[in-house]
C-alpha cells in the first residue's frame, strides 16, 4: 500500500466485467487504484494499462502477484481460470475479490476451500453482487427482522434480453440461476437441499437446443420452497425480481420503477437491458466494501464456503435439468473457518 494507504489492485481478466471493474476502481472507488491488469490478450491489457497512471500490463497472473505495488487481486477472468489464480494468490497471502463463479464445479471449489483453510484465515470474497444491491439489502433486513414471521416461499424471476452465441442449458443454471441459489441461501440463511427443473415448450425465440424459459424449484433446510423463472431470451429487458412470502406479510423487490412517465394518455417507464446497468450500484458497493475491509486487514462478504455451496447446488440443478427428476444436493460439513 502507498503511504496514504491506497490499495494497489491487480485486475485479472479484462473482458466485460474486468474492464468495468478497472473503470470502477479508477473512477468510483476510494482508497484503491489499479496497479496491474492481466490478460492473455497482451494487446488488450497494454491498451488498458496505457490509460491508467502507474498501471502495468501482464499476461501472467503469477507475475502480477509478485509485483511490489500489488496488494490485492480482483479476479474477473473466465471461471475455469479462477482456481489457479486463487491458489497463486494464497501463496502470497493476498486478499482476493473473485467474480462468480468461485470455480466451475464443486470439486475444484473444495480444493480452494482446503487451500484457504491451510492459510488459516479467510482471504477471499466471492462477487455475488446481488448481496450489495440496495433492494436486496432492504429485503434481507426485513426478513432478518422477523416482522412477517418465518419466510415460507420466495418467488423469483430472472429475465435476460438475449443470450450470447453458445449459451447452453447448463449455463442457465451455472451462470444465471447461480444468483438465485446464492440469494436464497443468503436471504433465508438456509442451505438448499433439493432442486427440480421443469421445462415448458420453449419460446419460439429460444436459440436451437436451449430450453427457454425454465422453472427451477429449490427446497431448503428450513422447509421453504423457492421458485425461479429463468427466461434468458425474453427479448424485452433485464429483470430480476423476488417476492418473499412470510407468515403474515409479503415483500417484493425488482419492479424497477425508476421513473414513471405520463404522456398521450399512457404511463410508462424504462426496463434495464443488462446486468451491468441494473446492478451498477451493487457492483460499486461490493468493490468499495471489499477495498474498505481489505484496508482494515479484514475479509468479509460471501465466502469460499458460499462459492462451494453454490457450485454444489448448481451440479444438482444441472442433473435435475437433464434427468427431469427432483435431485437432492450434497454438501460436505461446513468447516470451522466459515461458521
Ligand atoms: C451473467 O453471467 C450474470 O451473471 C448475470 O447476472 C445473469 O443475469 C446472466 O443470466 C448471466 O449470464
């Protein structure tokens, strides 16, 4: 860290999310600067680094992590590259903010969890950004306050305008529903014990071989039931909604009524078109909270356990999707470090 305590961050992966985090740390976040950018595409990394004072471009994450000006790491590379970067960061005991998914499957997530336990302290926050969204935070506070009694059900809707080429059925679970897996565990403070996936006749707008929409059901350790409509080619907008039904009241977030216009005998508003704009504030809050905690020498936010549990539920979800059967999840015992 500089004398002023500014955190030097290495951003690994400069694709859409990585580049957005570089912009955020440079223009929005206080107490941090981008000291290094890493990408296997050296031209892209050089181009980005050239626009930031004191920032060096690397093509190897390991090299960036040994640079003296690097105090912490933000991993935004594709999921399959996360494990190697995390293990390398542990070797240098560097704090990490790791974009979701922690790793693409439960077995590799377990390896990361074992390595962090060997370190003896938490070093990783997983970037499940919805936990930093103002509306989700309000809902969490309401449910924790117990005003509506026990939460019986969650009704969730997760809609994307369209999918990039190559988006598969498995990705609807691993990339998209993984957010509802995390928010369910977090909002209810319970584990997900079983997953069922129903696949209605696909929309005519669904790309070849993609089941779209799907209805995903979770059962939880406390006896709640959660339904998730996942519709990734809805065509009209990006919508993430959640209604919690308690014993004596319900609460809904995500209606997205930013501004309502009235004109020519009609009222209306705008629908966000993607997660970068819908969750911009959440990403800002997530990165600021990570920087603040790191500068205090602390680690907070979603843990490696949360990343592992999400990966394990995703595996059950993909199995349920393929077999059409209700599929129970299996989790290892929660290690003491994450209790
Ligand atoms: C994407 O990877 C995300 O994380 C978005 O939040 C989600 O809405 C989208 O479906 C995913 O593909």
